C-alpha cells in the first residue's frame, strides 16, 4: 500500500525517530568503516532533523501527528510520544540545530579522525543524543520522559568526555553527571506528586487534575530545581562552564543551543500546562522567585563572560546569561498572571519562547564559529588570535552575525525577543505596588545585561578577528571546509529571518499560548506586528549604502593626494600583535567597576564563578563526606542487619502509600 502525502505527514514523528534509529544501527554495522559510517550516519540524522522541522510546522498549523505508542500498561499508563503545538515548537528548534550540526560535522570530524578517535562511536552518540532530545520534548508520559531525559544525559556525558584521553574532559563529565542526576531525582519526586494527584502518569491526566496549594508549591519548586540544573541557571550553573568547553564544538552547540532548551520546555510544560498558571492564578512569590533567578543569572552570566578569554568558556557563560533572560520572561508571565494582566502575561511568555528559539540559533552559530576557529588555528584562546578577518573572511562574517544577534542589535533576532521582553515588563508598571516594583527591578536588570552583552561581544569578536595576529597560530588560518561553512550559513540566515519577521512567528506561537490557556494569546500578534523591524532594516541598509557611496566619492576626489606610510607608533619601533589590546585589558575597567558583584566577599579565592563553589557547594561537599563516614556504622557486612534495613524501608513505603 502506497503512503499518501497525508499519511506521510501524520506519521512524520515515527519517520523522524526511525531515521535516527537507522543512524544508530548503521554506525554500529559500519564500525570498522569510518568514512562510510560518518557519511551515512550524518545523512540519516540530517533527514531525521528535516522531518522534525516538518513535523513541528505541521503541529503548529493544527495538523494531526500520529502518536508513537511503545507500550501501555497499568499503573504506568501509555509509554508513548506525541506532538502538540508546544512540542512542535521545540521540535523546530531541535530540527534546525540538528540540520546544521549534521552538515557541519561532516567536515569537523576530521579533527578527531586525525587524533585517532572512533568516528563511528561519535556518530552513534550523535544520533542517540538527538533522538533522546526528541523523546524528551514529545513524551506523553512521565516514565517515558524520565527514560529519555536520562538517555539525553548519558549520551551528552559520553560526548562531553569523547576526548577521554584528557583528564580535564573526565573531570568535567563527572561534575556534569553529578549535577544532572540530582536534577533528575527532583524531577522523579515531582512526577510522583503529580501522579498521586492525577491517578495516572500520563501528561493528559496531569493537565486536568486539581492539586492542593501545598502540592502545587512543591511541584513548582521541584520543577524549578530539576529543570533549572539542566538549564544552568545560577546557582545550579557550576557544571556548564566546565562541561560545554570540553565537548567537541558541534556538541557544545547542541548542548547550549538545544539541550538547555529541553529544560525550558519542561518548565513551560509543568508551570503553564500541568499547574495551569493561565487558569488558576499562581502565588505572588512564584513570579518573584523566577524573576530573581533570571536577573541574577543574566547579570552574573554576562559578567563572568567578560572575565573569560577562552572563546568556548566565554560562550558557555553567555548561555547562562540568555537562559536568565528566558527565565525573566517566564517569571513575568507568572507574575502578571497573578496580577490579572493577561495580555502582558501572554506577551511575556511569547517573548520567552521567542528568545528560546533565537538563543538556539545564534548560540549554535557562535559555537560552530568558535569550532571553525579552533579547526584552523588549534586554539580557542582569544589572546593568541587576531587578524582572522583577512584569513577567515566567511567565518568572520558569520561569527559577526551571531555576535550582533546575541548582543541584541537590530534588526537581528536577539533584538526582537529582548525588546518584546521589555514591552511585557513595562506592562507591569502601574499595577499593584509589589508587581510594579518587581517589574521596574526586572527592567533595570535586563537593561544592564543588554549593555554588558554588547561590551562582551565587542571583545569576543574584536580581539580575535580584528587587528593583527598575536601568535604564529594565526599564520596558516583558513576558512574551514565547505560543509562547516554551509552549517553556519543556515543558522545565520535563520537569525536574520527570525529578526525580520516577528509577526509571522507570533502567529505561529498563538496555538501554543491557546493550548496553555493564556487568555491574552490573541494580543501577541498586534504587539509583535507593531515593531517596525523592516523599516529599521531598510534604514540601516540605506545608511550603509550612503556611507559606501560617500567613501567612493571621496576616494575619487582625493585619489592623487593619498600617501601611504607606516602607522605612527608613538616613536617606538614597528609593533607586533602583543602591543594591541588584550582581552583582559579590554574588560578590566568593567570588571573593576562591578567588582562588588563579582567578588561579594572581597576575597580573591571567591572571585567570580568560584564564589558559588566556595560558599554554596563546598559546605555541601563537607557535610556529605561527614555523613558518608558515619554511614560506615550501618555497613556491618551481616546479612541479618541488611534484612532489617529492607524491612524498615518496606514499612516506610507502605506508610507513605497509605497516607
């Protein structure tokens, strides 16, 4: 029987999963044939990612996507996967990232083949990572979600530690795994509470169940901690700046650009779906807590990035900053739902989802750009670079687009979503005093973040790409292979289009807000359409054209009067690259001015990122080691004692079940 176009579209989720599974199987079958395993495995991941984008678009347009049912049994429920509007939106994010990463990896893996690492192993883990993230955003059951959440964690762990000959990669992987499993424990408890109130582990039961206020508070806190760890919000961020830089650059792009977004997906699904914030007004402190975490994460994330001189670590800290901006949007949506400001709550949630998409695009672009620099120069230390614009023109242009996007410069996508976040926050001014004050604080925090982000990416682009080379590592730099350039071009075009057409994205997002029962959903389209982004783009193009014309005219008029000579060096001999601004010298004035936030205890050992390790995690580690030493008392080695422990555990479980 032939598959009709309609049946093909409705089965697209199954097709995408089947293609990923094919990539897994072929990488195993062709384990000894590295080149073929790479091409075939990445081709299948590319096709699966294209199918994901198609499925997401169809879901947003309201077409039926047939669920994939693995099993159905009591009391677990239906172990299956489906795609509604919310899942479809995140499937588009995952699909675009998967398309870019699949094409980019075709050339990028040459680095690891030269080092002697197994390429079929990488392709296997690559497909496993992508299908795990697809399973997370389409799971329709708590058990299915946790299984694929853990699969996502394990596959990303093995990718972080892919260069397993380096001890630094192993240490980074251990930190990541430790934090991830603590987050998973919180999510398991959260789902148990949800299932206890709903009588089922199916997500459909969670959305219709009624929960006591105490249970809702517990669910909210557990979701915030469990998903917050994976998202990398402060103070749960300590794994992120050590794990992302040690992973291959194409995996860093997927982890930062997509994996962190699965945590945002979880927050939105739980807070606005299961807890029905749009229908049942939440407590005031929910919104304040989200806003506080978002503001702190955004400001400290960008401040810590200013202190870093490694491109990948710098970009990792900017992931914390941008996740903070997304959480500000979520917090504003919760706060305004409490205050009855339904339109601004919908705009805030729309801005958060919009920035989720935008961050995925420009962060994928920036990490792949950093990977291209490392591919050509062998270093990611920006103080060893310089003058790359002349040697790597395409990479420089694409990295510049990503840098301008993340710095929220018009008319690119980062500007639009941050502007919408500002619009939503301004809507809280004039409400009840507590809401108005909180909105003003959030506006000031977001404004400071935006200003610092511009400074950070002037450094991130200016130091390595402009000026003259600072070391011999730049001398042989060239643009990477075509596949890597194509992977970045896709993301750059997406950044431009997402910035130029916010009204189209607002119409695509309305079904998500309607699904989440946001009463002001219809209002986001006129708000997004009111932003004259095309006029801004036209004005910028006209200004650039006029400047170029003026330069040509001046060049023609004064052509015979120009005399070329060496640049004046203040009486010193001809300088080299070391006489330019260093990364540290560029950012030091800002770091000194805001030292009270970077080093609140005034001690060098608690400076920056180390503050949280010293103040928060070191005491926890000491407590754990002390308790662990006491646990030796019950480790007697006698069977009778262990049977008593089992009996006590069984009694506790029975008492909990009866309660």
